[in-house]
């Protein structure tokens, strides 16, 4: 028989359960809003795509466990979820305790615990770790997420990188093209100068070119002004076939984006195109430097140049954003710049150790976290020019997305105390336990954390990380299925010595369960 070798003769049948009319059809081609999918997540999980995503995630995590624990002697250790406030980094979720005015915090990552495990002699630690960050309404971010968290003693940057390359190669799905190692590496300065970002998508070109030397003797006003200032530069990107595929309104929308988000003027130049779209300023640039520009930027027929002038970092950042916007526009017109089947890994290294604070540029903050070790070649600058110090931090980038980050840590208590207290002006009492531990012969150590949700999202080609998590939150941090977060009656808050203070300007908000309340001790 086509259905099997054995024919079944039914003697009795028992109906185990009935099914109500479904709110949507369980078929991938049937369009449904994400809100409806999240509201009935238990039904959405039946779809082929969700089943594929979650089963692939499970297989990859299992292979990672095999690689780390069975092949490389790592120990899988769980770390606490209830912890205390950590200086710097993202905003943490606060948990009230029964002691008046005392609160726990949910950890942003197991950073301190994994360093303490190194002091404790567990020299190869690994965990599939749950992490929590109160980042508010940010699209494609989750308040709770999962990291593949790793720490090792007596290791250097190369050692961590080769371990991760082997881990990804071993756990990579068999239905995808195999991972080629070693991954290419690029310094932070190179990434910024060529791609305008610290997480470059290297699947396509359109690199930023410094054309300052071409315009040293220019008579064009805004270029003259930019080059007369310290760190003033002229930068450009060339959009191949831009004149063929981009409309005038596309060029204007790119200019508007640069002006609105970066307060930066961007000038489109059409060196070879048979279009009279060049502005008077662009025409004067063409008269001055047309041949030199075409040679330096290797401009082909129908190429469009987007040119900007200003401080190096700002000029690179705006062109980095426009490079990605141009790729979106060209792909919407049918060009394929970023092959979805291609996985382009990249290490970005030599980040700055400190950045000036946005609200107070005279003060410093950690570029990543305060436990990152300075680059050995730059330690002498810590006391004189801390802004020039590079860190031993490294990021792993895949197709323009940061999927992992780590560093060699500070294992010397005095150096850690100096960076926290003197340079970052942090309260060292919050980290007294860690500083004390470092004093007891802490070994040199380093580690990394891979963002599991983002990695699986890229591997599966899912449109959002919510499509690779069984029960995600909405982009506002709400659970549309259970209506969390929810309000609590005053009698349940009483043991925690907190009460809700509603915003005075809107009485209506009292009855709204969607608004977060603000605890006060």
C-alpha cells in the first residue's frame, strides 16, 4: 500500500481534543501581522519556518557544547541571575528585595563571575548564558537574550580568535556553505576609514576614499574651509552604475539623511554620466579635478560620487551610513550587491580603550567595559594621553552585524583600581569583591561572548531576531501573549517597601497597563 505495509483495522476511536477556529492559517505564505503572531505565539510555533529556526538553533548549540566541553575541556558553569549594580555599560533591570532600600540587578552579562572563576582555577569556562538589558524601545533588540559566554586563563587574543573560528566551523549547519578559516582581520581605524563603521559589511565594495590631496589647492569654498581645520578631510564613495539605477529623488533623500542625522553636507558628482544633474559647485569640482577624481576612484560609466568634507571621523561615519543606504536602493532596483548565501566573517581589533563622554567630553568612559586590558604597546600613555590608548578588545562581525565581542582582561588589581577610580571616576566600592579577588594571584585571562540570537538570525536568514526565539518580547519589551509586564496591587508591593508614583500630568495613565510604573524606595 502507498501509505505503508500494514493496513489498520479501527475497532474504536477516542477524540483527545477539539480545536477552535484558528485566528490565522498555519501556513508560511499566509501574511499575518507580527502582533498577531506574538499574541498567539503557541500557534505561530507550528509554522514550518519557526520549527526550522528553533530546531537548527538547538542543533548548533548542541554542537557548540560538544566542541567546547568534549573536545577542548571547557566546564559548563551556571552563574547567578540576582546580582548587584555594575558601573558603566547598559542600563540594568532592578529587582526589589525585602530589605528596605536594597535592590538586586539582573546581570547584563556574567562578566565579573567569569573573571572570578578564572581566579578560582576553573581555567576554561563556558555557559549558554541568559543576559538582561533595560534598553527600552529599540527595534530588533530584546530585553533578555542569550550569549555563548567563554573565558580562558593563560590565553592571548590569537588563542581566543582561533578557538571561536573552530567553534563556528564545527557547529555550522551542513546545508550551508562551509566556514573558511582563519577569518580576515582589520583594525578599528581601518574599518572606520574604509567603511565608516566598526562593523563593516565586506560582501560588497563601495569603500570610502580619502581625496583630500586632490583638493589641496581648490577654490571651492566648503572644501577649502574643511581642509583648513585640524583633522579636516575630503572623503568620497563611488556608486557603480548609480546614474543608471538611482533617480534624482534617491540622491536628494541621501543628502537629506546626511543633513538630518549627521548635520553634514553631501555633494553628488556625476563625472561621466550624460546627465545634467551636477550642481554649480559640482561643475566647478569637475572643471578642476575631473580626470584626477576618475583615476583615484576608478569611476566607470554611470558611476556617481558622493563627496563630503569635514572632520575625519564624522565624514567617514556619514559615508558609511550612505554606503548601506545606497546598497538598499540599488538592491530595490534589482541589483544584487550582498549575496544572502554568502557569510563574510571579519575580526575588528585595536579599538580605543576610552571614549569621551557624550554629555561631558572632558570625562572618559570605557569604549566597551572597564575590565578590558590596554594594548601592551600603549600602557605608557595611560598616565599622559589616555585617549590615545588602544585596547585588547576584539569584535567578530558577520555581514555587517556584530555577533560577538571580547577582550583580554586586566588581571592586575592596581591597574584595575587606577582605571576605575582615577580615569573613569567610578565608585570602586561597587567592585571591591573583584579587586580583592585580583589581589589573590589572578592569572592572565581573556574571553568572548557570542550573541546567539543574532547569529542564528543571520544563519537562517530570518527578518528579525524575534523569529529565532521561542517566546520573544515585542520591540517595546512587552509580552503580547501574557500581557507582561503587569501591575501589582499595593498589598503585594508592601513587603518590598516600594510604592508606585504615577506621573502627575496624566491621570489616564493610571489605568493603562501598558505604561511601566516607576518604583520609589
